[in-house]
């Protein structure tokens, strides 16, 4: 549809009057306000008179016209008197001069700008049309959304008379046209996945509206759901033939044919405009460039030409330059310098990431993509889980924008490929220690050491012309001893610049002794190690200790508070030391209050710790303090989120304190921001003295499993700790490690694996008398039994868990398990008992205060009430649960709640609402992995079937069957029956 629809048969008002106190609403119930106070507009017929006058926009309505508007062809005998009475009453409650008598009729005049919601909607629709015609879809979509937000239910609700009915139909048609226009722009901006849910509901409400069907087909196709898109067409064709005896319109037929032949023109939005949020967010993530950048003239010219080719009017697609060379040769410095030089050519932003390619755990592309998408303005809830989906969304967000991406310290081409933009106008700079000959289309640059004159110029800029001029030969000796490596030269020159009593000759003499430089001028890594030795050798004792000990910690970076624990110093002293290390280029400031090592510097720092740290036990003590800090802090977060849970009393004791938080939001902020360093600390805790604390830290941080963002990293860590504890022969620690692995496997829906781990965890916990673990594993085994259909066995496990929690005084554990026990009774057919137990769980949660875990009780009670056919009460419980899950960032549980709400709506014969909630569950994801996704898709099919969209329903059931078969789910038989047309229970 071209442009934004105007109101049919309505002209826009003339020049508005000065703002007045009165406001009127017709896009919903007809109402009036004076300021914020409602004005009584009288009986339905009186409101009908007011409506007729408001919709004439200041023009006079004769008495005959008003009588016809209110009563049509059969007015009462006293119709004229009634009209005059209604007008008189309205004149008394409205401002003077608003309702005027003229030529035997009446008019409403003198209203201020924005006094009538319809006029505001017309103005916004006109603005949206203008913005769309100029290509500004972001603004057009936003303004049109504000126009649609003015509707508040049915237009002219409760107003009688033929005129009101005609206007109601007209304005509803206009609203649908505006909706179609906005949805069309949604698809133009790549928001197809989000649009599916709304379009599903709209096509159910307006089944004969072909434009909505067309938009739904396109949205499904772009969401990778081709079979459903074709099924929508089949349903539409059958419905039109049955109801109207016609075929689909040509546009719809053409779209079906294009989908059948997988027309490439359908794959991407027709107008390459980014999401509104992304268009407003222009990331500027480049590290600071060095003010004394020197030399590299040929490389600067070469790279400048490549970047210009990407940003010019005939921009190259995916202009990539890959810089390779040994560590310390200046790859990052050159790349950052060029990125800053080219900033003006990439006005939509610059992205930067250290891919940690030379470390033991390189950055995972999906994690980097998540960070980039957030920086580009994408909400967490809109970021998908898989690498492929994140990469596709990333390319879509960058489409039509000019963004420069700097990928620093890459491991290999495979790590880089998903992070590359895919369209013209963008460019990527990549640095790596390896030549990326297998990165298709990349412009390769091999960076060698500096030329002697460039090296001397760099040294001179840092030290000062005056000091170098008189000792030129000594300066040449220094840069030669540094192997002409830029980083080595910078460190050496910085040390000399900071020591005014030294001469250049003193520095040259120090570097002349190769034994002191540890063969620093060797090629490759040894050369880099020697370069670092220059800076380390000049550190004060406290700086050197900080450098050594901080290098022991894994993780991409470290917070100031965690560094304080490693060094066993107050935060103020720690910050001073760390900032001084930043000044020497041996440490980087990743963000305010966060620090990181270059990976090669970290390796060197660890070597120094092994060589120089005395007594050697201090290395273990530093890591022990870090583990204590994380465990104590995570335990505090756990206690805030789960008041009444005695697990925190049964964790390994700590000597070093953790942080304290004023509220739950701050506690969760810390947990999610520290996820990667915290889990890295757990993986390091394999020594006998730290093993149990590491496992307990993993357990205390279990919230990371249910957020969806950190589940994979958590699973990897849990498996590593299972192996370490088994190798150490520590049954208590192994039992707890397998408990954490069970938790994350349940989140993924890998029930068989979860069952095996839970069985082994129970055996270990029982063997060592770990009552806390026994109780929680019993709860997990009960959940596993529910998934496997062993309901009586599940009931037994839940009762075992409840007895254990009560014996330990763990009220939170009791409340959580009661909610799960309620579900077992549901499956066993004891609905009333299930309701009672769920209510008991909710009462316990309410007594404990913190709402996060209360969501599970609301969820369980909603399930029980739904089974009892108390649909309204069930939905109320699910809404409460959804709000809590959303507040506490449990995205997957929000998805589960949408699924359960869809079930309730379907049971209550509201298939359109059921389909809408099911689509939202698919968009968010659910706890339970592919099996739960199969449940959602199967339910969506049932809802669509009741909406008489049989072909799309079958496409959903086929998708569900594929998911069930992949994970061996018993639900596959029921879906096969649906596909075969066999009734199911």
C-alpha cells in the first residue's frame, strides 16, 4: 500500500484555535475532560449528538441532520424537542462559546489544538505519510505508532444511532489501513519475526482482509517459515472461495508464486532502513588512538584507499582489511589509528572488540554478536540464541548504514566470518597473528617491524627531541635492542621519559645485556616476551606484584573490586596501582572500573609470577582470595533473590568478604555483568584447596542458567567441574557439580541427560550425607519424572525434597518444591489438591518477601486453575508470573508463561489470543529446549486450526513433529495423529 491512509471522506480541520481546557475523545468511548477532570456528557443519545457535532469539525449541523443522525428514518414525535434539550444540557457542561446555535442548527467551535483525539490522529498520520514519502521509515513508523495508540477500544463505543454506526465502520476501516501501513513498514525495516504475532491475531480477527494475509505470508517467509507462509495462502484461497466465491487478488497470487520459487527479492526488506533504536544509537567503541603515531605511511595510504572504497557512493560490499604480524608489531595501533582517521566516513558508528585469539579461550562469535547488537540498540529480548540467527540479525541491523567494525586479535577466519557486515557502506578491519588467506575477499596486510628511521622517530616523539639529539647513536642502539618492535620501543621510551635523571646511554647499556633481556630480540613470541620484560623491569615493587598476581586470573577482564581481592588491598590503593600499570601500557582500561591484559602480556605476567613471586604460595593465595570474593558476593546475591533458602548457610566458608548490595536490581546487575569472569574463576578452581568453593560458586550463580544469555558458558563450566571433581575423588564436590549440570540440562530440555546426571548426583550426595544437595536433587528428579510421564514417581521425589527442606528449615526450598508437587498432582488428576498446594506455595513465597521465586508459585497456581477451567483466575496468575520473570530478566521463563497463557486462551475458545501468545513464546524462547518449542508450535497449530487456517496449522504440526523426533519426545505420536486427521484428546 502506497503512503499512509487518510481518513475516508473526511477533510482535515483548518487552522486550530488557541489551546483550550476542553478535550474530547471519539476513538473509543465518547468522553470529555476539562484539564484532567472528566466532564459528564450525559445519556447515550446526548453523547450521540455531541459525536455528530464533533465529527463535523466545526461545520453546522441542521436540526434535521441531527435528528436523522440520532434516529434515522423513524424518529420519535418529540425528536426536535429532544435535540434542543440535549444541546441545552451540553451547553451547560461545556465552556462558553463551544456549542453554538446557528441557522436553526448547532456546531462545536473554538476547540484548542489537540482537543479532539481524531484530529491528533489525522495530523500524526499525515506526518507519517510525509516521512515515509521522504524515505524516513524510522520516523514514519514511530509517528504512525503514536497515531494508533490513540485508539482506546471500539470507536464511538456505546453511542447509538445510524450516524454513529456509519462513522464507527469508517473509522475502524481507517484504523486497519493505518495498521497495515505500519506493519508494511515493519517488514521494510526487517522486523518480520516481531510482526508475525500481531499479524496472526489480526488475520484471525479479520479473516477476509487479504492485505493482512499478504503481510503475514511475507513475515513468515522472512522468518524462515516458508511452509507456513504457503499454508496461509492455501487457507486464504479456500476461505475466499467458500465465503465469497472468488479467488485471491493478483498481488496475493503473485506473492505465493514468488515464495514457491524462493525469489531472492523477498529475502530482504525492500527498503534498507535499520531499526529505529539502531538508527538512533551510534556506537563509538574505538579505543583511544596514540597521539604520537609514527610512520607506516605506505600502510596508511593502502588502508585508506580500501576504507574509502567502502564508504564512497559506490561502496564495496564487505570491505575487509586483515592485518597480520607478530605480537607487539603494532597491528592494533595501526588499525585504531586508521579507524579514527576514517570515522567521518562511517557516521553511523564504530564497533570494537578484542577477540582474544591468542588466549586459551578465544571470544565466541555469538557472545561478540550479542554485545554488538546491544551496542547498536537492539534490546536483549530481541537477540536470538543461535550464532546463525544473531549473525543474520546483525547484518540486517547494519544494512543501509555506514559502520566500521574493528575486530582486534582474531584467532582465525572462522571466528571472524560471522562478525563481518554483509552490505555496502560498511567496512571491517581485522588484526591477527596469522595471515587470513582463507578469508574470502579480504585485503591482506602483512605488518613487519618498523624501519630504523621510523623506530627512531617514534622513540624521539616519546622521549623528546632535546634528549635524543645529543645521543643519537645510543638511541639507535636502544631501538635496535628493541628489535624495532613498536610496543617494545614505546615501553622503553616511556620508562626513559618518566626518569629525568637517566640518559639514553644508561637505557642502552641496560638493554645491551642480553641475559637481562631474556633473549628478547628473538623472533616471534620470544621477541614479545623480551619487550614486556623491558617494562616489567622498571616497575616499582608494588606495581610488579600487582602485575604478576593480576595475570593469574582468567576471564576477559577484571573489575576493581575483584582486583582488590587478588591483591588483598583496599580499592583506593588497588586503583592507584592499576592506573599506574595502564600508564606503562602493561594493562588496559577496558571501561571505568574494569581492566584487562593484552593476552600476550597476561602470559608474560604469569611467567613472571612463577619466576618472581615469593613465597610461591602467594600465587595460590591470590586466586583463593579471588574465589572467596566471587563466592561471598554470589552467595549474597543468592540470599537477596531467595530469602529463606538455607543453601547459603551450607556453602563452603570464605575468608575474604564480598560486595553488599542495596537492592535486588543492583545484585542482578553485578551477577550478569560478572558472568564471564566469575565462570572463568570457577574453571580455574581445580586445585584441592579451591575445588569445593568453585563448585559452590557455580551453584550460587545458578540464575545464569535461566536467563538464556549465559546458559552455554555455564554448561561448559559445569562439565569441566564434574570432570575435575571426579578426578580428585571428592564425592561431595562431584555431587554438587552434577547438580549444577542437571539444572542447565533441564533448561535446555535434554531430559535423558539430566536424568542420568541427577541420578549420579543423588548417589554421591547420599554417600557423603550432603542433605542440602539430596533435597535439591530430589526436586530436580521430580521435574525429570514429570517430563518423562512418571507422575507417581515424581510425586515421591517431591515429597522427599519437601521433607528434607523442612528438616533443614529451608522454607524457600519447601515453597519451590510445593509448586512443583502441585504440577504432579495435576497430572495425576487431583486438580483440587493441586490448587490447594499451589496456593500454599504462594502463601509461603509471599511471607518470605522477595518476589523472584514467587513467580514459580504464580505459575504453578495458574496451571492448576487452568486445569480446573477457572480461566480468568489462571490468566491473572500467569500475568503476575510474567511480570516478575520480566523484572528479573528470566527471558526463557517469560516465554514459558506466554505458552501457558496460550493454552488457557485455547481452552477458553479464544484461538486468536492463543495464537498471539504462542507466537510471542516462539520469539522469546522457552525453558525446555527443542521439546518445549515443539509444544509451542503444536499448540499454535491447534489455534490456527480452530481459526480455520488448516494449511498453516498442518505446517506447524509438521515443524513440531520434526522437533519431537529430533529429541525423541513422546508427544510425537499426538502430532502425527493431528497430521493424519485423527482426533486427539
